[in-house]
C-alpha cells in the first residue's frame, strides 16, 4: 500500500514534466510467445500469440510509458485442458538520466486464466533502457534490463521475484513518414516458491511517432 | 546697446530657436532686420544680424544677390562703426560675390564708396558663379561654374576635400572674360567621392606674379541613399556534407548494433538461468547485427563520397554565383546613383586679407 502510494506520488510529481512533452508515440504490436511453465517440478511449454498496444509520453526529463497485451497460449499437444487466456500490462515512469539512458520504475502484471482458476503475477520493477543510433533519424537499437524490486503471485498471495530483458531494432519505415517499425526480443522470468515461469516473445511493432 | 538694438537682437535670438524648416526664412529675416537696423543707425545690432544672415549655409542660405546685398550693408555698417579692416574685408567679399553690385552715392556715404573703391583696386578681379543646388549623375552629368575676370589671369581650378587634398583638377589656363569649368562628379581615379564638404579652389598659376590669392567656392556634396542588397553569407559548415566517410561515425553506428545483438543472444542465459531459450532470439540478434554492419558501411569509412563532393561543389558554386550577381546589381545601382551638389557663398583670400 505504501509502495503504491509512493509510486502514485512519484508519478504525480513527474507528470507535469511529462505533460510538457517533447514528443509522444503510439504503437500496436503482435508477439509470438513461448511460455516455459514449471509448477511443483512439472514443466510445460506453451506457445501462442499476444497482441497489444503501447504509448509513451516523453518529456524533457521524465517519461511515462503504458503497455498492454492480450492473447492465448496453449500447449502444443493441446488436449484443451491447458489453454490460457493471457493478459499483460505495464505502467512505468522514467527518468531520462542521459540522452541515451532512461531509468524506469513501475508495476508490471501478468495474469492468465486456466480453466476455472486464474493466476496473477504482480511485480514492481526497476529498469534501465539504453538506446544507440545506427543511422540518425532512420535506425536505432535498444536494450532494456529489469529486475523485480518486490512482487506477489496467486491468491492467497506468495512472495514473487523476477527479471527480464528486451532488446531489438527500430527502423523508420520511410523518411517521409512518422511510422517506425520495431523488431524486438523480450524475455522475462518470474518465480515464487515452487513456481517459475519464463516468457519469451518476438515482438513486431508499428509505431507512430519517434520512439524514445 | 540701445533699446532698439536689444529688441532686434532679441527677436533674432528667438527666431534661432525655431525649427530648422524655417531656416531659409530666418536668413532672409535676419537680412531685412539688419538692413533696417542700418537705416536707423543701430550699427552694433545690425552687424550682428547681417553676420548671422550671411553665416547660414546649405538649403537655408541666402541666394547670391541677397548675400551680396547683405555684404554691402555690412561693409557700410563697419565703416560707420569705424572698423576699417572689417569694412575692407566685407568690401572684398562683395567684389567677389557680385562685381556689378556697388554702393551708390545716393544711399551710402563717400567713406563707404571710398572703401569699396579701395577693395576693388586691391582685389583680384576674378569671380566665380555657381548655379543653385544641382543633382547630377556622376560620370555623365556635369556641374558647371563660371569663372570671370577682366584681367585675363592664368589660373588653376581644382576640387579639394575638407582636408585640402586635391580631388580633381578642373581647369588650368587663362580666363579671358569668362570660362565655364565643368566637373562630372568623379575624382581623379574616376570614382564617385563620398558625401561631405568640398571646395572648388581657384588660384593664380605659378607664373602669374600679380599677387597671391585664393578664390574658394564651398560645396556640400550629398549622395541620396541607394538601396543595395547585402551579399549572401557563405553557407555554414553544417550545410556541407562530408566528402570522405569517417571511421568515427562508422564505428558509432556499428557499436550499438553489435551491443544490442550481443545482448539478445547472451542476456536470456542470465535472465532465465537453466531455461532453454528458444533459437528465435538468434533471428532477432542476427538481424540487429546485420543492421549494425550495414550502418557501418553506409558511412563509407575512409572512402570518397562523390555524391557529397558534387553536392558541396554545387552549394559553393551557387553561393558564388549569388554573390557575383548581387555584387553586379549593387554596382549597377551605385553607378546609377545621383550626386547632389550644394554650392555655398564664395570667398576670396589674399595675402593682405586681415
């Protein structure tokens, strides 16, 4: 609760800075996903695709980023018993430490339904993302690493942790358009007691506006 | 100073404070008041008023006839004040200004006429008459002054600057009765002189031994402003493209690609230890690495870039053409500009001038 309050206060403090935004962008994406799920020693591998959207408001010093995805993953030898409806989301505020480095903090959540039951991961994360220019205003790369500051999973909730990474290439589709394309690789691993889930995605995103 | 004299001077002082637009009227008013002061024998005030009237220069100055009339009365006032030297100087000035104007014995005392006669005897009989304000096109127009003399002296006439430097020789020869001297508004080098104060100076030739004297006609030269276009500035460095690919930029493009590709391939092993990450990441990592390599070579490290050389050459040539064209247009405008010449009252100095 205290954490949520602190985050809300931090977001409120940074929003005016983000409000005087230098730019913003919106994107939609599709992401084939591979989920390695380990529960009490048994493992399963699920695949599927999620779709979603994202938006970033970039201020002079602070940024705000929202990310949402939804889709289905299922075991390959699908008997219909292990098909999951997946919902994921992030809400982050960032501090632009240098021109190429931004530090982020905020919650990331991943929930899925499994038959009648549902499972929800909530992790408070700290992130560092770096960008490098290959061709000015045409092509750039990015790498983002994150670790969980705290987290919980299930009901009743158990303490959870995790870490992840995201990296890829962003390419302006043509010099006359504000549309960019992104090819990214994303991996995150969450764990709690005898529970561990690793999610790998290859994201293909179309972005309107200059990516941060 | 008597009451009337005080009133005349006071009136003149008040008129001094009027705007410059009324300066021409003021010079005439000073002249009228000075002559009136002479007629009522208020000599001190009259001398002040006439000197004030004669000192006005430029557009508000008296015309030649009025200046001669003012000088005539000034001479008479100085005689009345027993200022013989001043009277003689005024008389000489009158001879130069207008040899035809002379004191008549009906209006002036014999002493005044005697001073004038003395001045005529001792003053070289050389006159200079100029038209009013004249606007000419340097090179093609002419400003004409007429030199007159009854003694056929050998003279030289030159245009001098405010510092006395000769700007242009105008005439060298004998004045038989009269001669028109023409100036086309250019200096000795064929250039238009800058605006300022000049003079046409007439002096006897070295071989003329009839005494040293200098006849001077002050000229005020103005050049109406001409609109010229500023030359276009040289294109800034930021507009030029590199003519040879540099390694620094190439490496700066390659490194982010390699780092991101490495992160994609290596980081999954750190993030999810013990997990068998899929090979899908190799596709993304490889793509990013290839993009970095492509970016590296797109900078043409160490190679000439003919397209950029051509671009820069065109940029420079376009700028040079624009400069040449603007310079040519400005020169045309300056050549077409006119010169306004405003002659003042001539003066004569002799070796025995007090």
